[in-house]
C-alpha cells in the first residue's frame, strides 16, 4: 500500500475541479478528507511501523480538537467548515490521519518523488501564468499565490536533498527541477514562501553536516535569514502586492483579545469569523472581514485554545527530537527542511488544506518509527481491521457531499446544493429567499453579506425590527461594513467606536 501516500502527495499540488465554484481549495479539502481516511485505514491494516513517542501527543491533538468542537461557538462551522476555508473538525482530524497513516506505512522515497513531480507541474503552470500575465499573481492553479509559495518552499529542500545524495548523472535532473521550482517560487511573489525556503534549506544543511560543523551552518543560516528578512522589510519588496504587513500586525493585536476571551479551549474550529469583529479595532482590510488571525499559532490558540496549541507544540516538539536523532536515515534531512519551510511560512499565514495537508503527510512520512516486534493477536487484528473500515467510510462520507454540493452550485442549483450540504450557509444565501437567508443566519455564517441580504429581505417583508437585528449582526462580523452601517444610519467608520467608559 505504499503507493497510497505517494498518490496523495502527487495530487495535492495539482488537483482542481473546474466544474465547481470553489475549484481549487475544496477539491484538495475533499482529497484530504478522503485520503486521510484511506491512508489511516491502510496504516492500521498494513502498517509496519510504530508511532512510538508520538502516541500520546497524537492523542492529545485529537482530543484538543474534539473538545474545541464540542464547546464551539458555531457548531455548523466547526462540523462543515466555513466556505473556502474548511478548517473544520473533520479536516483537523484528517490531518492527523494523514500523519499517522504515512508514519505507519513508512513510505518515504516514492511519497517525496510524487510530491516533487506534482510541484513540478504546478511550477510549469506558474511560469506560464507569469509569462502570459494570465493572473495578477501567478498561483499555479492553487487559487492562492501564498498556497503555491508554501508548497514550493517545502519542495525546494526536498529537491536539494535529492540532488546532494544522487549520483552525478541523476543530480543534473534534480538541479534542473530545483531551478524550475525556484523560478516558480519567485513568480509567486510569496514573501513568506521565500523566507520559508531559506529556513528550509538551512535546516537541510544542519541535518547533513557533521556535528562539529553545525555551528557554521547555524551561523550562516541565521545571517541568510536576517538578510532575507531585511531585504523584504527595508526595500520596495515591503510593499509587494500592496501589502506592507501593517494590517497583519493589527489583526494579530486584535486576535490576542479574541484568545483572551476564551483562552483554554478556544472558540471552536472555523469560529474566528464569528467573533473577531467584536474585537476589531480598525478597518485593517477595507471591504473585507477577517476570519483568520493570519498566523497559525494565533489561529490555533483562537480556535482550539491554549490546550490545542500546547498539544500541537508537544507533538511537533517530539517529532523534531525523533527526526533529529535519526537524521542519518535517507531523506530525513530534506523532509525536516520541508517541515521547517512550512512552519516558517505559517507564522504569517494560517493552516489551509492545500498546503497543510501536504505538510502533515510529509511529516508523517519522515517519522523514523520502529518496526513491529511481533504480529498482533487475532482479536486485536479484527479490531484494527474494523477501525480501518470505519476510517475509510468516515473519510469518504465527509469528503463527497461538499464536493457534490459545490458542483450543483456551479450548475446554478443552490437549493439542491443546500440539500446535499445542509450545514454550509453559502448555498442557502445564494438561494436568496427569506427562509433560506434565515437558515443561513441561524447556522452562523461568518460573512456579513449574508446578514445584509437577510436584513434587506426582512425589510421588504415589512419586518423592520428583524431587519435592524440582521444589520447589527452583520456589524458583529465586520464593524466597518458600509452597507450595514448605511442601513442603520451610522455613517462610515475607519476605527471601531469606543464605549463611553473607555
């Protein structure tokens, strides 16, 4: 079953479905859910390795996600995920399933090869988009240039590791692929991807050099990272893509208030968009409400609390220790570099399935688990097979309906889409009738536009009090929404009005 993680790794950078509205993110989310179930099932049935010291941290991460979902402020969002984001409980558990399944199967080489092949295809698409000016920012058919940057940043240390370990004839091919990936990463204009690649290559070097020379690599890597960061911060690159980073600083500041209000278990998966507005102090992104803290640690703390963040820190702290101890294993250095590249990228971004699923899959493949000491007892073997079947069925059940619903949405049938995926308010909002809009609001849609549309529909029906309530709910999601403020006669605001006691 070693082909399964390789298939998933190769598909994540390239899969998209043009006959759906969310043609880029949702197909990869569905692949994450279905692939996580399949890979977990395969690992349970045929796994040859052990999680070892990761067993307890993996369990802690799963329990942290479950508790956050049980205590969530928005049950529908935590179960189904907000549209275009989908960081729901099933997706969080699917990441763990990818990690555990890949670790149990222990297939490294083909998984990395397939991932690099997929990234190579995405790189070719990126360079075509750059050459033809097909998009304002080339995204390699990922729908978002920063997602492309994350995938390519992870790919570069893997390619460099292959090039360094390959014989001269094969080395030229890996060097050529590295040049292709580097050009595409530059074309993505993802500054976080660039920094991630620098750190990833530095970690690759740290894993490869003898211990007595480690200080040289660490020193050179630190200098390179500082130089790259300074180049971005103090040159015109700072304003690349009209993003100076100042908005992120404001969002991070306000996210701390979100975390402080519910610090232990968080607000629940994908609940950030419901609560951020009440803490938003300025119009950081005019015309857009924020449903993410734009920093993975802050996002985890907001959605799963300090418990969830602590569990993930425990897991990857133990992972780094185990991988470092077995850094002599083939491919370990490149996989460690890929993990470091993603983690640096995520400091100024957030978990998002097209990149995050690849990270968890590669991290699982990197784990140097020990082989099974003895065959399991017959009773345990039966339980293992039963659990594998449950994992496969659950993954497919979570993956198929959202994708089918989005295809129906693309075909202009939002009502049918809402019937297939009843927890996704986007399809109800698209239906446009008063009953559907009320249902979308009841589900806790994070988009202020839903509540503005509901307010307008209530006003047309003569329900003035209900309309005013809907407009106020829009301002709870985005205090600077111009339409909602106009409907309520509040005028335009650039900063959140302070209470009289402030």
